[in-house]
C-alpha cells in the first residue's frame, strides 16, 4: 500500500509540474512623459518586480505629451495611462475612460526654469514675459495661467509658447532665448543648474495647490474586461511608492537609467518629489475643486462638469 501511495503521489506531483502556469494579465500602460517624476514609479515597479508579483505583465509605452497618450487610449492601444489631472476634461468630453488614482495631488515635480544669464530673479520679474508650456490645455498651461491669476497680471500677463515636453526642445528654447522662462520638470532645471546653463526660479508647489499633478486613467474597456487586473495595478503602484521611500539609492539608480540625469541631479529630484506621492490614491476635495475651476479657465468645457462622473475609487485597495 505504501508503494501504491508513493506512486500516486509522484504521479500527482508530475501532473502539477506539467500543468501550464497561469499567465500574468497583460496591461498596456502609457506614460505621458518618459522622464517626469510623476510617471517614473511605473519604471521602478517594473525593475523591482513589483508588478510581476501582482501577476501583471506590464507593457510600457512612453509618449511625448498627454494628448497622444489619450488618443492611444481611445484607439484601444493602451489600457492605462499615467498623466495629469487636467486630462479629466477629456473624460467629460466623452473619452471612454475614468481617472482611477490621484497619484500626486501637488505638482511638485514641475517648475519654472530660466537661463543662467537671465535677468529674471523673482516671480514678479516674469510679468509680460514669454514662457514655454508643453501643450495648450495641459497642466503646465494651466499652471502658467494660475500664476498670472494669483499675481494679478490678467489674461495677458504672460505670453505662452507651446513647445511640447521633450527636454531638448525646452533646453534649446532657453539657450536661444526664444522664451524668457520655461515651465518644465524640476529635474531639468536641476540639470541646467549642474551644467551652469540655467536655474530653477520656483517650483509649481510654491504657489499652486492640489491639482492632480499626477493621475492614473483606465479605459472603460479594461475596467469592464479586466477589473481585477486594474485593482492589482493600483495595489502594485502603491506598493512601489512605499518601496521607493524605503530604498532611496536603488530607486535613484533605476530612475537614472530612464532619465539619463547625473547622480546629483537625480538625488536632488528624488528628495524634492518623493513626498508628493499619495499613499492611497484617493481624490481629495482640493484637487477636484481646482480641476473643476481649471476646466473653465482653459475653456475646455462649455459648462462645469459633475466631477463625480469623471473618476472612481472602486478599484483602489481596501484598507
């Protein structure tokens, strides 16, 4: 009987080993910017194996701007997009998606950079100057309008120039003095400081409140077809944020491999921005109120939307 039992056990074990392993769920994930600190947790989570531990096969695609990323979501090319809060206006316009995580309420990773030889020394010196932004209707565009509003400069207080968010374009515009200042990532401003070519005048967080600086969107299709995969993605994202806080050196090394920034620049950027990430992805009242106002400021919508219809917290981890 013992021999029979051993044979049966061996056969059962062989059957288990021969059975195909359950494949991880594939999610096509887009980043509105390849190097912005708000989107880098996807790269960090992938490198640390956190998404894989949540049974996810994340296929990452980088975009140069939020508009192209959301076009890919509409086309069904990606399932999840990591962008910014003002993009919720696209949901209000009928884009088949919802915001599912307010990842970075404050836009700490964005700021105003000027050339090293610029006479501009204070925010007040910007009045009437040319400032580059990523795109019309985007987050940097609104932040520039908000700065003019808070400073009391009026609608024509700044001349906004759209040049995209590619780092070479920003650097070239400042070097050639095509613009007087550039709304860009604080990391680029730190790089310009390192190279003695520019400096950070002020981070956006010095005057702007919560605006959903980083936000995660999911298509209606993936929410319907793979709801559990979306839940696991958000759980993995939050686990990644916790790992980043606990492993500074490893995180900086992973981020450097993506951004190409020098060690000192990436460390400075990490120390500035690590505190901006939400611990639970919930949508705070200040973010929603500022976004609602931004839609009117940017003339993105004919009337104020019902914000509750633009996002959901149903896929967040339960605490």
